[in-house]
């Protein structure tokens, strides 16, 4: 007994050492994660051992290294934004390194992978390598980095995109692709989840509604021959915004941010999937007091609320024929104190964020509804059919200053007044708040318009293999109708010492009072042939369009038809294209293509469709730390269409007109380099450079009634196209901290057609804007976020239209919390 007692302290110490010894037994896990096929790495995935705090993130090469992993059997879990969760059983042995080659699947639009290839523009990150054309996919990780609420800033990361800012918030973006013209994004095909999203894509394509980028999961941009599947606008390209997919299991997100100018936003969603039912509910709400200062006081900001829900019924995973039925419903509302009234050069130099008193009544109110029902059936692993019925309703009333009436009865548009304030001294004085001599000095127009867009589209996909040759056929058909109903009026105001007072309320329907409709039947066939290192994708699209307009006139607000004026236009066009890709090896390819560009004409007699022949030649590469894409493009217009939009400085009739022959050429370059790709743990530091060169010139001389073009001479450059655009993106992060920097340079743009040196009163400012943000992860699903946009507070002119000079967004801070559950 004494012997045992004597050795008890030693025994106790020995027993005490056992757990510490066991705890000290560790191993390592090293690996790489790719998408199926092995060519595309998965960046930013969070890898961890279930039940422990041991984990890391993948670098841009898809590599990861977990040191000091406790021995034992675990589930290794890999999660990432836009990917299906991967669960891999592993066993960690003491002192050993477990080497893994893993694959994760993308979750693009919440559809099966074979269906995604037919329905989406790119097929996700994994599909980019097989597209013989310029294609870009901004992944959920890309969008999360900056959390922009302005689509214009988001698209700076894509080469070949032409942008003209307007209000600083991106409420009504002006986007073009490869020199198409950016006015209200009316010359490109814009979609949400593969469905046309413009209020009336054929009858009135100006996008006064644009899907809310803040609630999107990903963005696709496709240019070149492959985008003829996604008409009707096939010259520049197509943009598809992919909404939040229904989660695989119950999960959600809560984001609360606030900052400068009363800016604040809320993004929240929750959803999940069971064996035969899935759902998602979501809202994105953002608002601001505005960064401009009204002479008369008052807010210059906006308030926008967006709500969305999705519900899906589907067969079980073991069903012989998989089917799903997804219903999507959305609603958004916006009130914004926005105006077309800008500043003179002198006033901009003195106070760039000033707003004249005469814009105090300006306000935009919109309501948007979207409905879609999508049925997917996979008859076999080789054949699938996707059918979508959709309806969009949109109403907007932009109540804004249009003209100034002086005491002697002279009426002038606000654009004319600001072009020469000295010659229009009385009118300009009224704009700035001086008491008007006459009662109806300020003509405020209620641009009251209602739209609808509806249709039924179906896509049949069939892929098969004969010997060593792989085939993919896509056959699509869409019947579509849309309409715009203008029922506008003008109210008259007196300016009284800086305050506007209503003197005459206009009768509704006594300004623009007309209805324009469109019916279109579109079909396409695309064939993808892969043989050896070659991929060929020929395609053919047909558009049959009927446009009509009924103008009841300004004297018939009851629409009795006493002075009815009607006109119509029809067009049927074949749109061919072919793309070719050659892979020297899995990391290097050369591609090229040619296709016909097309834009529908309006109802105005004598207006022909826009037609062009478009060429591109490019290469993609990915080797070790370096990856990129370079593309040369050339668009040869036989007839360029212009649009008489008030947003572009026109009269606002929205009539299309012939613009003659134009040649557009340019270079798109995107290069990414990972400064720390040889490190499998710790910090990641990828850097990307995006560059676009664009040169667009008229090839004939003509006299245009559109003020932005005027008297055109051969060799004149098109307005609002920057020759040079450059974006530099840098990311540095690990599993606890993330830092992002974006530097954007845009060359000065001429605001009127011309050549040679740009006159000072006909150009925007060349400018460089720097944004940065940082996130600190409190835990793997919760982060504190802060951002600073326009860090140097660069003051710059972004436009001289619709009327006067307009500034870019000044320096602004946002901060808050992001939580996923």
C-alpha cells in the first residue's frame, strides 16, 4: 500500500499526459478542387473538418492546405457561394499528409447542369472554356467582394462594356457592348434568368427598369456569334442577370449596411429544399438621401424596395424522367427625386453637386411586377426540354421639368437653356430660383407610361456522341408580345423666390397620348460539334416582328379616335452566325467567329432595321499563376439605328432613325495573376487587369435631326464612347480577413459626333476612381464589412446629357454586417 501511495503522484502525472499526447497527434490535408472536367479551379471555397474549427479557403488555383488537423475520421466539407456543398469522408493519420483531388458542382440558376448549358448564356464558370466567343461570368464570389448596388460599377470588371453614368446610383443604367451605343441600354439584350427584362423589349426597349443587381447571384455577359440565341439585339451582345438560386438545404442571408448621404441597404433571404418541394423568399431594399444639394432644400435621393419568391415542385432524384416546375414572382417599387436638369460649366466648376431650384418637383415613381412559370423535363441524360411562360408589368411616371417659358412667350428646352445661359438669361434665372414674371414659366411634364411584356419560350436540348465526335443541338422558339402606353400631361408652375407654385394643372392625356405594340416570333437552331481539338458552333436565328402604333393625339384624352393616327412596320430577318474554337491544349485556345447583327426598327415609315456584320478573333490561356483572354472585334454596320430619347438629349419621341454606315473596332483584354498562388495556405492575392479599346466612326456624311449627331461628316466619331477603359482589381485575403481594391480609369468621351481634338464644351472628363473595402469574419458565416468608394473624392463630369453637366458619385462610406445561416 505504501508503495502505491508513494508512486501516486507519478501515476497521476502519467495519466494527465495521455490526453495531451493524443491531442498532439495531428496530420495534414493537401488538395485541389476543380469543376467537373478538371480545367477550371474553384476559388474561395471554404474547406473545414466537420465538428472542428479546423479549416481554410482555396486559392485562385483551387489549392488548399490544412495543417495540424486532429487525427481521426471526419467529414471534410467544402462550401462556396454558387456551388453545391461537397461532403468527403476522410481519415487523418498522425504525421501524415492526405492528398485529395476534389470536384465541386456549380449551382447556376438552380437547374441541372445539362439544362443550364441550354438556358444560360455561359453555363457558368465551367462552360466558359467551350464558348468560341467573348464570354464572361461574374460569379457569386465576384459580386460579393464589392457588394455594389450599381450595375455599372459591377460591369467594370468585364471588357467590351461601354458605360455612361447618369445619377451616380445606377438607377437607370446606360450600357452598351462593343460600341452599340449606351442610351438606356436599348441596344443590347438584357435578361433575368433567361427572360427578357426590358419593359417592352421590341416596342420600347429603353430600359427605364433594370433588374436590381443587389439581389443577384451572378451576371453573364456574352458577345460574338454564340449570342444570337439571345435576341432580338444581336450586334453587341447579351447580359443575363441570375437571381438567387433556391438553396439545397435550409439557409439564408442577412445583410445590413449604412453610410454616407443616408445610404442604407438591407438584403435578406431564406429558403431550402426537400425531396419534392423547394422555396426561397427574398428582399433587397436600398435608399439614400442623395448627394446633390437643391438650392431650395429637400432630398435628392431615392427609396427602392424589391421582393421576390420562388417555389419549386420536382420529382425525386431517382425518378426515371426528372421534372420540375418553378414559379417565380417578384415586385419592386421605387420613388426617386431624380431630374434631367444638370448644370452649366461655370456652376459645375463652382459647386458640382448643386441642383437648381427648378428641379425641386422632379420625381420618378415606378412599380414593377414579374411572373414566370418554368417547366424542366429531362427525358434522358441526353435530351431535355425547358419551357417558360412569363409576364412583366411596369408602370412609371417621371414627373420632371421639361421646358421654360419666358414672359415674351419664348419656349426653350432645359438643354437649350443650359447650352447657352447668357443668351437665355431670363430662362436661366428662373431655373436658378429667380421669381418668374409669368405664371406658367416652368413646364413640368408627367411622363406617365405603362408597359407589359409577356411570352412563352421553349428550348429543346439534345446532345449525343458518334465515335469520337460529340454533338449538341439546341432548338429554341419564343412567342412574345409587348406594349407601351403613353398617357402624359404637362403642369405649369410659377417660380416665386425659389419656390415652385402650381398655376395650371394639365389634363391627363394632352401631351403624348399613344399606344405602341409589338408581336414577335423568334426561333433559332444552334449546333455544337466537337471533334478532336476543334469546336464548331454554327447557328441560325429568325425574327418575325410586327410593330404598330396608335396615336390618339393631344386633343383626345378620352381616346374616342376622332383624330386617330396609325402606322405600322413589319420585318422578317434571318440572323446567321458561326464560331470556331481550337484548343492547343487544355490551357490554351484560339477562337473566332462571324455573325449578323440586328436591331428591330420602330414603327416610323422608312426606318430600316439595324444590320451589321460582326467579326471577332481571340485567345484564352491559363497557366500556373497567369490566366486571361484577349479579343479583337470589328463591327461593320450597313445601317446604324439612333433613338430619339430625352435621356440622350433628344425630344423624347423615342422614334428610331437611320444613322448610316459605321465601323467599330476594338480590343478586349483581361489578365489575371495570382501573386501568392504557390502558397496553399494563408493569404491569397489575385490581381486582375481589364482593358477595352473602342473606336467607332461614321463611314458616310449626312445631316441628322438628332442633336447628338447633327451634321455628320465621314470619319466622325460616335459620341459617348470612351477610347480607353481600364480596371485594376486586387484581392487579398485569408479565412479571417478579406481586402479588395478596384481602380477604374475611363477616357474622356466626346458628347457630340466629331473628329480631331474634342472641344472643351463637348466632352466628359477622363477620370480615375478608386474603391476599396474590407471584411473581417467574426466566424465563418458572419463578417463585419466596410467600403469606401471614390477614395480620392474625384470630381468628374460623367455626362452632358440629358441637359447640362452631371457629376459622378463623390466619396462615400458604407459599413455593416453580413450574416449567412
